[in-house]
C-alpha cells in the first residue's frame, strides 16, 4: 500500500522535495533549495546536475525520517529537454526567459500553428517550447542532430529515476505550440519540423513508469521496488484534487512565480491570445481555459528587503485614498503585456501601505485573468498567495464570489502525490471568504478597473 509519496516539485524560483501523507493529504516533511539559472555555456540554462544532487540528497534524508513508498514529479512548464541515446543532455536545458530565442522570432512565426489549432498564444522568449526547439535546431544543428528524444521537464526527471522515456499531456498542452488539445495529438508544427520521431511516447500522468534504478536505490537507501509515477505540470497538479472532488463550476488559482487561473465548467467565452489566455490540458486530458501573469515574480521584486507587516489602519487608508498600482511590473505576458506599471495617489506612501496596495494589485490582476476565462462559482487559491489575507479579501470583492484559501503550503505537491493514490480523495478546503460587505472594497476594485481602462 502506498501512503507516503515523495514529490519532486521543481518551480522556476524554488525546487522542493515534499513528503506527502496520502492518508491525511498533508505535507509531513519538506526540503527546499533556490533554483538559480546557470549562465555558462551557449545560453542561460537550468543547472540540472545541481538539482539532481539536491533531489537525491533530499530523498535519502526524507527516507530516514519516514519510509518513502513512491515518487511523483511536478515541474514548471515551458521547458523541454533534448537527450541523446544514452539519456544524457544533447544540449543544455534552455531557460525559457532567454531573450536570444527571439532573434529567430520572424522565422518561427512563419511556421507556428494558429491559436485555433493549439490554444497557445504567441509568447516572448522561450515561453512557447516550439520556439525553443526551433532556436536550438537552427543554431546548434550538430548537437540537435544527436538528440534521440524530446522530453517535457517532469518526464526528464522520471527518466533519470527510472530509465524510462515518456511525455505527458499537461506539459505538452501548456502553451507549447506542440499539442492540439481538440484532437489530443501533436500539432502540425511537430510534423512540419520533423520532430514527431523525437517525441517520447505519451503516457497518462497517473502511469507508473517503473521502479527506481538500482543506482538510485543504493544512493538514497530507498527500496529498489519504489515506483515512480509519470508526473505532470505544476499548475495542473494544483487543479487535480479539485477535478477529483469539486462540482463545477469552479476556478483554481495556482500561485508561485506564475499566477495561473483555470476555470472548470465556467461561462463560454472566446479567449483572447493577446492577453495571455490559453488552453491548458488537465490531467484527465480535457481542455481547460486558463490565463496567467507573473505575479509571484512581481511580488518578490516589489517586496525585496521591505517589511510585509500591515495594520487595519493601513488597509482603511489605502481603500479611502484609493492608492493604486496599475499594470504591469513584468511586461511581455499577462492580461496587460505592453503596459508599464505606475502608481496613483501614492505620494509619501509608507512601506506597510505600499504592501497593502501591492496585495490588492495582485488580486485585481488575478480577477482580470478569471474574467477573461469565463470563471464562475467559487475560487480556490493554492500556493503562497493563499496565506495573504489582503489578496484573498480583495479577490472576493473583485469577483463577487467566495474565495477559498487552501490550507496546504503548496497545492502542487498534494496534486502530484494523488497520482499515486488508488482512488479520488477529497481534499481539505481551507478558509472560505465571502465578498466583503464594506463597499469600500468594491469601490476600490472599480476605481482600479476604471484607471486601467482609461
């Protein structure tokens, strides 16, 4: 029986290995490390060897505390790995924020599929995996020719653990240009560029790929029969528990470096690719209207070195004065990709009130994303922003619907662990916040929207 699942959770900012107890759906232990980008080599890339050492050390450490029964994996999207016949890297794992990929943008735009085929908007740098592969194939022809397989990022780690090469739809369907969600098959780009032969077999996220390799068992002390599950994209890991337990309509907001909003059973709406809306594919293989912005990155940059303390007086002052932070502090993505951030009514603003206004800004950006994807019903917030009461209350005010702050520190780990569960387990919900009765909150949201529209 599988009870304790070690979840390898590679985010853009931090990497974690969490031990999840399936009986209680709680993280009972956690190891974390900052995930930095290496700048040596032909382009900025992920330091996979440093991460691999962290993963092995964490598995060994956690297994001493509690026997690990299985391993599951979840990672950020927009990352593909080219491996050779031995499973070694054919090229470094490119950082999707590398701007040099845009040098070939005109050529890539001439071959990429339309939004109607893939549900993928055109995004900058390497946020479309197709653009990454196109860049690598054109700029590094010799190395690209040595590639035996293209793997999505979660399945790369599965390969290192099991020796089994696979791909999976939540990562393939995450604004890659590689996947047609309506046909559940690779897009026309994959055939046009001759990449289909490189694509590892598509396996369900819940598939047990195999047991850990003998060398891993010896290195970590894990049972050699420890199974490894295929794994999935992190935002879809946050969504999975709700797919298994909630009744539509509902929305899930997964917060981390990216704030990703996903609507299930919502209003029918035409997505606008110019505003970073897209079609994700969930762990059950179904299309999910989604929208996102780089909210975690914005929060980190704007709070660095600053106090995050605030009082009720600070909240009242920001609401009354209508101190507004307008989008966007991170350009190139999100619902307002071309706008530059600006403050309104912020003269002599003390740090505590600046933090309040920033929290409100993040909530209103999230509410905008939800509106763009036709959200309906309650919204559950997963990840770090679930702990920010200012964010939660303003999101409820701006949407006019209840918001549930997940009790878990990261919904991604719980969702990934559920891949190893035999049955659907209802997830504990957390605190439910209704829209505030104080009209000052709604007035503030309206003022922000009017300022953005103007």
